[in-house]
C-alpha cells in the first residue's frame, strides 16, 4: 500500500497537498521568507504521467513540501470529487494565483518570470501591468535549443535575486532546472506552473496582432485545436490511470 502523508493525497506516486488556496498561499509566502531555495510545484495530468515513467522526476517532486494540483484533473484526483459542470468556476490554480498576485502587489514584491515563448511573456507583462502594477516584473524567454541557454537564465535570476521566481513553461523544462541548477539559483521562492491561461486570458481570446497581420489566423486556430485534442487524450489516460490506481489500492485495503 502506498505511503500516505497527513494532509497529502498520493496521485500516481506523487504526494499532492490537499488544502484550501488561502492556506496554500500563506504557506508559500512563509517559504518565501525562509532561507534557502524554496519550491512550490503545480502538478498536472501530463506531468503526473511523465513522472510515472521517470522515477528520478517522481523522487524530485516527492522531496518538495508543497506540491499542488495544477489542473482540473489533478484537482479531481486530490479531492476525489467529479469536475464541476460549470467550466467558468475558478480552479484551485486560479484562486491560488489571484491571491498570490494580490499579496505580491500589496507588498511591492519582485517577480522574475521564465517562459517558453515571447507571447506568454508579453501576455503576463500586460496583465500584471494592468491589474497588479506594484509588482516589479522582470523575466526572459528560455530558448531550449540555444547553446548555454539554461546558464543565461540562471545568471539573470541571480542578477535580480527576486522575491518570487516563476517558471512558466513545460514540465520537462521545469524539472530540468530543478534537477540541474537548483543549487545555483538565488531567489526567495520558486513556483513551477505550466500555464496561467485560465487565470489571465479569456478562453476565446483572438489571435495576437502579429498573427492577424501575417494572415496566419487559420494556422493559429488549428494549432490551438490540436493542442486541445492532445490535452483531451492526456486527460483520458490520466483519469484511467487514477481509476486503476484507486482500484488497486482498494484491493489491498
């Protein structure tokens, strides 16, 4: 039988915190004020399945004290409740990020963001400037294929020594930074999350200005539909694995 840690739920081998967003933010900010490099990780269905195939990644996540549900499916696995029918209701991550940004805004904190695309960075800059102008926001785009890109990111982080470091990029890149560069990075708190789309943007947001200028709207919307299809497949596999895991655990009780 899998080890159960008080206040945590084992989701396919990763121990995920089961708590209200208000408490999650409060604990995160306590970590920010603590010495050393502190990490908060948001686990998604995709990263959960990835960890099943990588014991090293699973061990890394289980070494963290704060792992939270990073999407609706993981939230469902933690709470053991069906997903709400109203898709407009805020998820755990939406509530968490809204409260976190409000606190950073009130306290005039510095936020350094590492993203995988220019579009993500620009969207976050625009959003923060409009709603949380007291947050001092800096950041850069991580170009994985570029030689020495990771070291450039680490150097920029250490040049700023931010209150909060936000890795807003795919799980593999997040875990690579934590595995290889965690001892080198100087920040009060590191938050790893794959997407802030529902927190920041409307689901039906128009194509960016540059895409419309280049008349690439059809390609843009096709890629978005493709990503949604891939996400649905990942969600289905994740739910099936959680169901199998729960059945297996019940048999051993």
